[in-house]
C-alpha cells in the first residue's frame, strides 16, 4: 500500500471550460476518499473559443464561485489547496487581467496549466490503471491512448509499459462544437461537416502513427462516462469497455439528430447534448485509427490525479520516475523521425550525464534539470535533417514545434535554446529567443549548455573513437580522460574552444587528456 500523508485534507479547484469545480479529499484506508464535490456551470470556453477572450461579466461570476469555494475549504480546514485553470483561461488573450482580478477579488492564486501539463496528469492516472489491468498490460500489445478535453486533444502510444510517442492537438469537444456551430442550423447532415473537419486531423494522426500496430484504444475525457452509459458499456474493475459495434450503432443513431432532439431522447442537459456528436466524432475517428474492437476507458479523472499527487508523495515519485523514462523514449522517437545519428547522440548523452553527476555540488541542479540535459543531448543535431548549414537553428525550430511527454512549453524552450547554441553560436543577450527567457532560465540554459558542448566536443568526429571516458572533479578542475589509440587532434582542438564557455559559466577549468589503451 503506498505511503500517504495522514490526517491531511487537500482540495483542488479547477477552472474549466464549462464549469468551475471543487474537490476536497482525504486518505482513508490507504485510498483517496472524496469528501466534497461541487461544480458551478459557467461557460468560459464559449467566450474563448469564439471571441478569443472571456467577458468581464463571467469573470465576476467566476470570482463569486471561487469565493464560495474558498469559504468551504476553510470550513473543512483544508491544509493544502491548489487552484488550476486549463484551456479556457489558458487560451484567452486577456488571461493576465483575469488572473489579476481573481487574485484581487478572492485572494486566490491561479496556476494556469500548460496543455502538456494537463495531459500529463491524465496520462499518469491512465498508466496507473493500465498497470493494474491485465487484459491490456500482460499482452504487451501497443495501444493508442487519447484524452479528449473540451479545448484540446492528446494522443499517445503506449508500448511495453511506457509511452513512446505523444502529440497534442488544439481541438476538443467544446471547441469543435463552437467552431462549427454557425453551420449546424444550415444543414441536416451536420455529422458530415464534423467528419470532414476531423478528416484532416485523422490523416495527420495516421501519418504520425505509421508503423505502429495498435491493438487497443484507450479513451478518456469528461464525456466518456456519458458515452459509455449510452452505449451500455460493460465494467471490468475500474475500466469501462465500450464495444465498437455498440459505439457505432449509437453514433449512427445520433448523427442526424439535433441537440434539442438528443436532450429529449436521452434526458441530457443542453451543454451535454451540444457536445455529444463532436465528442463521439472524435472518439470514432481515433478508434478507426486502431485495430481495437472496443474503447477501453479507465476511470482517470484530472482532479483526482492532482489530489493523488498531493496526498501520496511516494507514489508521485514512483510515477514521475516511470514517466520520465517515457520522456526519453519520446525524445528518441523524435530523433528517429528526423534520422538523427543515434550513435553520436547516445555517446554525447552518456558523457553529459557523467559530467552532470560529477558536478552536482557545483551546479546545484536536480533530476528535472538532468532530464532536460539528457533530452538536449539526444536532439541537439536533429536540425541536420533539414540542412547541415545552420543545423542548430533548425534543431531549435523542430524542438519548439514538438511534443515530448513530461515536458511543458517552458521545458521545450530551454532544450531548444541549448540545441541552438551547442555548436558555434553562444548565448547573446540581444538574441530574441534568449532574451525572452527569465533570468533563472537563462542561467539554467548556460549551465546545461556548457556541459553539452564539452560532451559534444569529445565525439566531434561522430566515430566512437574512445573505449572509455572517465570524468573526475576535484579542486576546481573538471578532468576528462579518454582511453583510445586513435588520433584525437580534432577532439582536443574542439574541446579547447568549447571549454572556454564552460569556464566562463562555472569559474572552473576543464581539461581533456588522451590515454593510449
């Protein structure tokens, strides 16, 4: 049984696209026990997805709801509270003003989650469920995982215990409904419009997933339980199983119905009826990208994932470790897509990791920063796929446009900048990409970059000259000894040039010596 925080009450407030939610929880008998769950309907997503901003009247209503939730957490004597916001606030161009109003009017600070952060919480919960579900896990077949939010869609490939690929798409059930709402009243075949709109995404997804035989489709999202109920899904433990045949039958029945008809037929609320067809359309498109005979839907709830992280710190550490292993798998998958020199990348990775570990007392960085260096080591040269000339700039652009599990947009910006400066250029305060970083991130880029440049110089010829590379750090000297009988003039020259930046960043000398073996 995982260790947990005894006698602690935790709460999460989630500012979503359709409502603002509150969950208060404790640990009971080693499990998460929900004490209170509330939701207050407020359709922020409709404003963001149609106008790009949230009207101030809705912000006032939001603040009223937040004040009420805050009072409830105080009456429960909640010790740990997180307030998070997702797509509707994240994508609103007046979000800074909204966050300031919330802070002033309620005293609450809001954490706006990056799209990748939001998906990571769900994927962690799904992985935990899959690990406990033998029907999928024991067969070791590849699966397509999806999380369909109101404003975004995440897909991932799960293979042999790890996520090896992920991609985020800026479309979701509510966003799709709002984008196409203007044509819904103009046609009695609205489902055709939905399918045609989704076909472009389906085409790209099949390109991304080419080469993967996907035996299972694992679906999650706010509407999945409603869809499972309509399709009379079976339940196996904590996994809902929606047979493809049942799903297709319901889809074919509802596809030419209006939201008002669906409200009457299924006793749905207006907002649920409006997004039913778009939701099922997205699930259907993804299901058809696989060989799965059903949608397997683990009970994986976004807010529960956050609460589990707050109340089960040791379980969080275990999941984080497994998750970051998947981060490296995803990075390698990107490298393969751009035909990287895997031998060189892995040699640079190994040397960079060794230098990082030997210098822990000097750089003061942790495991997360080590992962950023590791990914940078693997992907620093991928720009060569586009052109050898100024490949470091192409590497920067590719990384900035990529999705890597476990890394958010800030992390990718750091990695991209490291790749940009790994070759000849050095960070310059006048460079727009470097200047836009915070002070702490600029220092972090410099620290990790200086290590990568040393590691890269030792394999400058990309020819695996060395039988072994040993690193020692003592008395303000980083001493690197390489064992080889090959000529190392090129490596020594490159190391001498690149070590200057290392010495500037750390105030430490770096030496490279060859020993014949």
